C-alpha cells in the first residue's frame, strides 16, 4: 500500500521560511512523479510544484523564485523549501504521487500559516 506522510508545516511570519517533507513508501517513490499542491480556505486545490522521476521540476508562477522542490530517491523523500513566505501562501499543503500506471495518491496534508 502506498503511503505519503507530510511534515514540517507550522506558523511563520511573512518573509520567513519553512521546509516541508513528504515520506513515501519504499520502492514506490523512485518510479513516481511527485508534486506539492495546496488548498486555501474557500479556494480550490492548486498545484504548487512538480518534479518528475528524472528530476525535472516546474513551479506555479505564484511561487517561482521562492519555493524549491526536490527529491531524494535513496531516502524516499520529497521536499519543498519555501522562502520569502507571504500571507497568501497560507494553506494546507498536500504531497501527491503519480505511479507509472497513472494512479494518483495523496498525503493527509500539513497546515502552513503565514502571518502578516
């Protein structure tokens, strides 16, 4: 069974940094395309950043230059480094995986709150 577990959320002041991690099931992770999504209160879930199994990354325009997605296939871990945080980054952040069959999996989410 595929399991994704996020950690690292919390409360930070505007301009601060947080680092989110997503621990994935061993064996599954190296073959999966991964992504971070977020959902703010009253808004639809949106993609923040993606990283392919080969390592190529893409970012939403709203976070380009501030967020960095990375993966460690040896440790089965996905990371999102978030710098220069803004109040509008406040949301629940979710780790998502897509396996080679096109099946999607989600973590339970971690809350990020940025105070002004």
